[in-house]
C-alpha cells in the first residue's frame, strides 16, 4: 500500500510539474550599473545603448546617465522552450556603448559569451562599471573555470577586474 501511495505521489508530482518541463529561463545579462566620466567629470544626460544578440535577434535598450554619470539596465532574460537543437549555438552577444558629441564610439562592454547563464566575472564587473571615456580600449581575458585559461574576451574602456590577461586592444 505504501508503495502504491508513493508511486501515486511521484506521478502527481511529475504531472504537476509538467508545465515547467520543456521551458527554461535564459539569462543574457545581469543587472548593469555604471558611471561614465570624461576627464574625471561625471557625464550627465549621456545616452547609453545596450544591444543583446541571441539566435539572430538583436534587442536594444537605452538609458540616460543622471547628474552623477550613473546609468543602469535591468537584467535581460526570457523564458523559452528548452532547445536541444544543434543549430542553437547558445552564444550571447552583448554590446554596451555610448557615443560622444564628436561621434566617437565608446565601448563600455563588448563580449560574445557561450551559454545562456551569466558567468561570475560578468556579474561582478557589470554591477559596478566605472568608465573613463578618455581611456583607451582594452581587451580582458577571463577564465570560465578560474583555472587561468583565457576562455573568453571582453573589450572595454572601463576598469574591469578578475581577468587572467589584459592589454591595449590594437586592431
């Protein structure tokens, strides 16, 4: 009798959770907060553009800096059917940019990250981006497994941390 009750409970739990089966929350970016300065002075009312590319789609979000040069974006995520297709390469492109009045493009964050989960290095850096727009563009190599391998690169004019290698980006 206990075996039958246990079996029935298992079936109910399985059936009750079937609405979750086949769906997954894909996280593309963490919450993003940062400060833009130009020669040490906060840049107010500066447009900041976030573009997130997934599966051939690009979503665009815009924020403006406040009088302290601060900007922020909510986490970008969505609930989608679980994809087991080999065609879904699970790459997320993240571009966070601003454009100076002179037309110069400033790279706050540019990356191509493998997978639909946010890595710790991205969470830790994107929650507090400090960007001096007169700084040069740098590459930052990060290790997914903190084993010293340079698994992925981020390009930025901000001060990032936790990287295994960094240098001035030269085209």
